[in-house]
């Protein structure tokens, strides 16, 4: 191995490996290291060609400049310092480490005991020290020239109140698309293909929310069980795209092409990002990057610094109170917006990002940094507003500019249509955007992300087909996944040929998704719900890279083809009905938002009174939204019997039925002042001046 290369001092900024057109500046933050060595590898990443000590240490950043290094160079780091787990330090220069700012990774991790900083099986556990070199099983970082000719990429900039989100997975969306060349399936290129985009355009969604696309690896315990980390909530590189989604030799340019093609179709790109923890796990986890660079800086440590303060349930928590770690996260977010043109982010376990250890604070350093940032404050920000730490459930408590996944909407709507007692009052609030949660500090109804299903839990088809989870394929004896699903199998568990059960399931699917699309707030649809994707009752499919998790493109039955047409229709109805997407919160009969009124009615046409709301057996009611030009009436009948509803006084044009989830063929003008709502059915009607 050569060690003779002359290195210049370089600069402490920017962090990472920065190609300036002449050479590469390398800069790495580590407050507690005693020495940092840059390791250069051959193009295959198998042989370490050279090891160069970074000569300068400025403002806790180690840096150096190599004038004869070019884009495409593979590299990693070895960081020296004390190995004192009891003091929070886990330096081990025998371990090759990934650059936190690496823009691309080459290769995958090959699980071996050498990637651990301690001796596996040693009586002293993580207090022991492993001297094996890990480079032969580690991926390598790549020096990247990020320049790309975007051309006239125009961001769609969809207003929040007009946004309809489609939660998707890169591989799951494209793996079975027979119109794609084989090499594009499961890749960003597959999402960029016209056939994939056409599906989204037909559906009518305005944004695709992609499950984690930043670099992650398959966990060792999953590999040993013959499984994988399919979802990807185990990030190890906040700037690099996941290698499994990139075609050979394409790099970040393939991701950028995908973004541009989606923008051309008027569809925004939102990334699901994981900044709350990393793939290094707890004190018994591997040493891949942050742990070996500066464990005490990058992670929140416990009262005993040998252990981690874990609010994520994943073994560690990223320390955003450290200025350099906060800078890394902010730099990462700006990179994806400015260099890759994404339109927003959904933050996994976002309560951890707003913590001061035990306490969630709306003015936490990360939330304040986002709020004042001239770039990030202008994109869509979505919180998953909970974590596993103390006081971790924070739905409704994020500051202005944030939207939040509203699991209370999910559970209330599921319970109502399932037929549970006492759900009507809560559902009424959810239909109007959950003002009881979000109407504060000038927030708007769009802050509520309304969903029935998401990647975590049952699909829509399974929600109406299974009473219980069936997670045996995960090889955890069906112990994983939650059991509070609020699901109903409609009379038969799982697959059935009973036509009455299938008809009821179809109507329940239509009820649930129509409720989402007709509620105030921001609707979100799970990939595959539009055409009947089932996971066979698995409500925790995180480790299944199989057709269980993939969107069906062919062999979609008549029922599911009809349901796809239904979903297209309710999406179009939402877009064509401004009353369904108000900019301000609505309250009872108070006039708001330019004269819009709200009314709640019993089937007999009388307004609901307190006694009706307090009655746990109220399973049928109607919501009327009205302005000077139009009235909309949404009838919700979760009762097991049909109900006759008296219609309010029509406007000049009379009442017309826009949608009936029992039989869509009934749509058209209505005669008289009553309408029949079948058992477990939803109706949408309008009258115009």
C-alpha cells in the first residue's frame, strides 16, 4: 500500500468529498478523534491502494486536499481515538467507515463479525476490542461530480389544499410492471418511465411520497432469517441514494431524471426520511460510520454513556443538539431540495427530532432551524408525530408549516365504518379537518394528513378481509405487528368465494376511501389500494421483498378494475368540488371562509342535537356544506340497515346524486325530498343556485 501521496491542507468547508474541477477536498467532522486517515481504493473497491492522513484540524473538522483525485474515486475513513465505551468513545481504526456526507456508495455490506468494533462472543461484550480490518466487507464511498443539466425543470408547486398524496415504494411500484424493460424494474428509472407515470396521472394524485430512498442496508438478523429490510427505515447515509434503486453506472442522475419526469407530469416528489436514528443500532451494533467517527457527538448517550438514550426503538437516537450533527441533517435536506429538486419530506418518528431528551418542544433546535431556513421552509413538511420515548405521542403539537400523519383520523374512520358505537362525534370533527388538534397558531386544515391505510399496517383490501393479523411469513411466530387494527372481515377470514361477502367488502372499501377523499385536510392513498393489493393479512410487511408488497399491473380482476375506476372518480370529485378542500377550518353553523356554512342532520332532516351526538348508537348522519352558489350533502350510514334521509331545501337546480357507494349507477338527478342510503353506504349529493 502506497503512503507517499502529498496532501495539501485544504479547507474545513464544505464537509464531505468536494470535487472543485481540479481536485478533491476531503473534510470530516470529529470532535474527539486524535487522527483521521483517508483510505483510497481501486475501482472494484477490493484493494486499499493508499492511506493518507488528513493534515489539518480546524473547528473540529479534519481536512485535506488531493489535487490528483477525480470523480469516481472510491474511499473511506479510519478514525483514531480512545476506545472507552464507558466514556462514550468507540474509536477503532481497524474499521473502515463511511463518510456521512458521501453522495454515492458502491457495493453492499457483507455481514461479518469484522464490522463490529468489539469481539463478538467475548465475555466483556462491547467493552472488548476487535482488531480485524473490516474493509473487505464494507461498501465504499464514491467521489461524485454532482453537476447535471436539468433543463427547464418546473416544480409543480401544488397548493396544500389541492394536494393528494400517494405513498409508494420504489421497487414495489415497478417490480411487476410488464411494460418496463427488466433492468428498470425496481429502480428509479422504472418510476421515471411513462407507463408508471401514466398510472399516477390516471389516478389523479398530485404527489408521490416515496418510502426511504436514502442509503440503507439489510439488517444482519433479517439476512440470517432469509429476509430483507424491504421498507428501508434504517438509514446509514443521508446524502447517498439507496444503491438497490440505481441502475449500474447511473448514480444520482437516475434519481434526478425520475424527479424531472414526475414534475413534467405535474406530480410532486416527497421523500420519506429517517433522521431520528441510524443503522448502527445500540451498543451491540456494528461500526459502520458515525459510531466510529465520533460516537459521543453523533448520538444521544444515556446517563451511563456506554448506552444510548433511545427514543426510536431502533437502538440509538441521532444527537441533533450537537451543532455539527444538526448541520449535517440540514445540509442533507437542502441537498435533496436544491440539487435533486424534491418537493418535500415526510419525517419518520418526527417526535424524536423535536426533543430535548425527555421533553418534546415546539421550539426544539431542529424545528426552529427548519422554520427559519429560506429553502426548507418553502417545501412540504410532514411529521410522523410520535416516537417510542416518554411523552412521544405529539399529534397536533407540531409548529406552523408542518402537516402531520393523523392516526386519530385513521382509527376513528375505521371504527365508524366497522360499526363501533360512539364514533359519530369524533368522525364529525375529522371530516372537517380535525380542528380540535390542528387549529392553533394559524395552522390550516391541510395540516391533517388523512389516511385509512399506510405502509405500516393492513392494506385497504386486508382491512375489510381480516379480523386478525397473519404475519407468519416474518418468521417471528406472529408476535410482530400491532393487534389493534380496527378491521372487519365482513363475515369470512381472508380469501373467500362468497359473493355477498365480496360485495360487502367492495362497498366497505368504497366507504373508507370516499370518506378520506371527501374530508377536509390532505388525503393520502396507499400504493395498491386502488386495485386491491393484499398482503395476505400481514400488517407488518417490512421484511417481505415479494409480490406481497408489489403493485399488481396485470391479472387485476373485474372487481378491482371497477374499484380503480371508482377511486379515479372520487379523486376527480374532490378536485372539482372546492367545498371539499377549504383553506380555513369550518365550525358548525358559523360562517367562515367567504360564507361557507356547515350543518349536521339526522335522517329525518332535523339538525343533530347534543343528545344525538351523545347517543353511542348514532351510526347515521349527514354533513351539509354550503355557500352562495352550491350545497354539498354527504350522507354516512354505517348502520346495518338502510336509512331514508330527508334532504334540505334545494337551491334552484334541485338535488343531484353524485356518488353512491352501494351502486354508482344511481348517480343523477333526484326526485322528491328524500334519498335512500343502503346499509353501510356513503352518498354525495349537490344542489346549485
